[in-house]
C-alpha cells in the first residue's frame, strides 16, 4: 500500500486513509475581509448599533448579539427599500407588512421560510422597538401588539439506535492519530449529550479526570453546568489528550481540547461536517449530525430509566418542557405498556 506524510505528525500513514480524511483537513484560512454593511447609510442603522451595544453591556454573549444583528440588518434593509429612514416612521401596520413579506418570501430553491425562522427574525424586531420606547427614542412601541407566528411543535427526527451509534463511532480508525481524536470526539458527544458549540469551546482544564466530569462554560443562555462523562468516553479522551493532542497543538497553546489536523480549534460547522462524514461512512442516511448524538444520548438514557430531571440537567435545558419532548420520542416504554395492557397486544 502506498504511503504519504501526515501533516500533523510527520509520520508515514496509509495514503488511502489520508485521502479519506483529507475531505475535512483544514487549509490555513486567509484573513477574513469585513464587508461594509449595506444598511449603514440608513439612520435606523445607528439605532440598531446602539441597541446591540446595550445587549453587550448587559453581559450577553456575542453569539446572541450577532443573531440579533443579523435579524435587524434584514429588517433595516427592508425598511430602506421601502423608503423609511427613521424609526418614527414605522407603525404597527408597516411592521405587519414586514411580517407578511417574510411569510411570502421565497428562497432560491422556491421554499418558504419556516415558522421558526420567521419567529427568529421577528423577535429581535419586537425587542428593538421595546428598547426604543423605553429609552424615549420613540413616543410609543408600535411592535407591542405585533403577534408572532405560532411556533410549531415538532418532535426530533429519527433517533439513532444504540447499534447505529456504535457502528458510527467504531468507524473511526484508531490506528491513526486523527482516528483516536475523532473517536474521542464522538464518544464525548454521545456520552455527555452536549451541543456542538459547547464541545468546540471545551478546554483541557474543563475535563476533570478524577471526578469523571466535564465543565461546560457559557452554554446556551450563558449558563455553566457540570456533566458526567462515561468511563469509555473518558478512556478515549485520555488517549487523545496524552498521545495525540501534543502532536497537534500549536504554540501558544490556548488550551482548546479538540484540535484540527493543523492545530486549530474546530469551528462549529467543521465539527458538524466531521460527524456527518462518519454517519455517511457507516451508511446511516438521515439528516443531521452532532445533534443526532445529543438526541440519542437523551433518548437512550430515558429508555433505560433515567429521571427526566436528570436529563434536563445533563442537556442544560432551562425549561423542563424542552426535555419532555424526549418522553414522546422514546417509544420503548410505551410499547411495553401497550403490549402488556392492550387486548390485541397479548398473545
């Protein structure tokens, strides 16, 4: 078998495996060019900037501020296109017209915006006008009576079975350094049920080997939590940290736990691409990536008797209603009760 040099470790490795992993090996990125905001010429833009700065001074995470910025930039672009250049011009009927335009908007593929997406674009607009009224920049809040679209209640897609999770995880070639890293990453995702952004932000010091736990800093909503990590996941994590990460790390070391082949932190989308490829390699054809392992973690634990409150703490849900969705996804217990009590379920 032909062999070539591994870029991260300087060791000879099978070319077939390297070609397989070359799909996600990251080239050094050129400096990102900041593009000028096309709405900057509209005076409403200055009000939006002041509003976003308010959220920053209140201690909210930059990721949340950027989501508001994206939604409000779209709104200001719409207002500019309609000829409005002051927040004083915007009334409830005009905001309802914007909401209707979002409903009628069609993407490049001809599809409409999902109700969830419409709501995500409208909530920052309501918050913006509420802030304007509270600061005295407008005499009254025209968005106070703006009714948001109903958010549909939907169950998660297909939940991976235990055998499918095992099949995907064992696809990692642990005879190679990057295979050990990928195995540790997949095991950690499945064992802890954390979100991909939380995993990407982990540092080496967040893992407490003695206590068998991982500290998640600034999770969704800016909340910290400590979650347990299973013995098998901890074993692979130890192999990665001791034998693989030292060969990946670049000086200065910022402590990021999982690193790419070029010693850089994983971006969220790149981590999703990595998990997606393992799903494809294992022959699992279903939408999603990292969140599939989060869903599988919660559902499998619930089916094995875990209390719903523990699942809530593990996943970092502020509202128990977000966790209760897994009681509807988990069919095993319901099937057992149905078989034991329904007249046609017994032999």
